[in-house]
C-alpha cells in the first residue's frame, strides 16, 4: 500500500435499513491516497458511494494466512436499543491449518 502512496484507514460503513427501523455500522477499511478516500471493495448492488466514518481507535489485524481479528457490526434501532461492537475472530475453514 505504501509503495502506491496510499494508506489503509479503518472505520465504519453506515447503512440504514428503513423497513427494520435500524441503522447499522459495519467495520470496514478504505484507502486514503492524495487526500482522497477510495473504497475498492466491489459492491453487489453497484452502489457508487458509501457513508464512511473513520475510527482511529480500532483496527483489523491479520493473524496468519487463514485468520484475522476484526469487529462485529454496531446496531442502533430507532427505538433507541443499541448493540455495541465486539472484537471477533474470523477463521477461513476452507484453508487447512
């Protein structure tokens, strides 16, 4: 990343689910290059823009070739119920240990 003049910025991608009366924040990473933020993640629904909020207090970390630590989604229901993020471990079962 540094060789291309960019750096990874971790933070939260914000989604609004109106039918479920829910706002959800998904832990996400983008690239910052030349003062611009670029989201290089392909989208299934072809969204051209996302709402992204940087969070310098959290990061995802690769542990080895098949596992990493990251954060679960935050959820806020319109009735003010809040589900905070938790630190989680993800392991790709398709890769042998």
